[in-house]
């Protein structure tokens, strides 16, 4: 990981959070990512907001079982071990991974804390049978930033399918506009001062059991059927 990829400092993030009205504690609640509770033994793996089979047939119960029950849980388990060893307590996941980013001995902590955050953000952004398009303020910003919802879906599809190797496609808020970005591995738009609103996981474990190497089919299924646009709107604020 290069210094340019992790150049968004803790001080810069605090300035950004104040400027947009997104305090660290409130962002954890907004995103559905549980904050660290002192004396609790670490970060708790948040429960899914739906049944394990609720995303089928677009994402199967088997995929959710492995992706949430094993991969996501493993990131939480590992970050809890790492913060216990480093005697870190009382912080949000985003503070943990932003503080660890780019530090000489912080690679493992960054990877696991960021992946715990990213995965929970992903799960909380999905729903069976939700609204099929943004509404209200979010819809207005989509129109202003992309020229319409179909254009946004095309940009998200291009980012998700064009990400080489493992990573994420994101819809973010950046000042008074929305942007679509992609990140590799565990990286997160918060590192660049952008507020994440929606993410699509394009690590192979997110789709391989259901779609094998057909990542575009998985991305289309998520965008057309599973995005929780109400949650995305709530993250916008």
C-alpha cells in the first residue's frame, strides 16, 4: 500500500467530519457498523438485518453463510485480537482503520478493521424487496451528479466489473456531489475524504458460489434487486 493511497490523515478526517456534520460516533450509527464498547471484549459482529436466505435467488443462503458467517466474522475476530494486543479501546471501526493506515506496524490492523467495516457496510446496504430507485434528496443528487439513475447504475457497474482483482465499488458523497469510485482490497473512500453511501463487494467470495466467474451477472443482480436505497438515503443525511 503506497503512501498516496493512505494519505488521508486522522486530522484531515476529523476536519472533514466536522465540515459535513458527520461525527465519528454518529457515522458508526448511521452506517450500521457497531462501535467499540469498552470492556465488551471488542467489536461485536452485527446481526444481518434480514434472514440468511432472504437475498435469494440473487445471493443464495449458502453464499451468505460463508460470506457473512465465516469471512465477515473472521475479520471481526482478528481485529479484536489485534486491538487487544495493542491495548486499543473505546474507538469506532473507522477510527481504528484510519489510524492504522500507512503506519509501519499497522497493516494487519488496517486490513482487518477496514474489512470488518466494509463488509458490515455492504450487508447493511442490501435488502430483499426494497425500493428500486433513490427518492427525495438522494434522487436529486443522483440527477445532478450523473444525469439520472440509469447513468448512476452504469457507472457503478463499470466500477464493479472493472475493478481488477479483489475490491469494492462505492457510491460516495464528496462535497456537494456524488461520485462512483472503486478501491482495492480493504481500502475505503474515507481515506480520501469521501463519505461512503453504498458499496458492492467484488471479492470473489461475494459471488463465486452463485455466479462462478460471472461477476457482471452478480453486479447486475445486486443493483437491480437488492440495494436498500432507504439506507443509502439515510447515510447521506
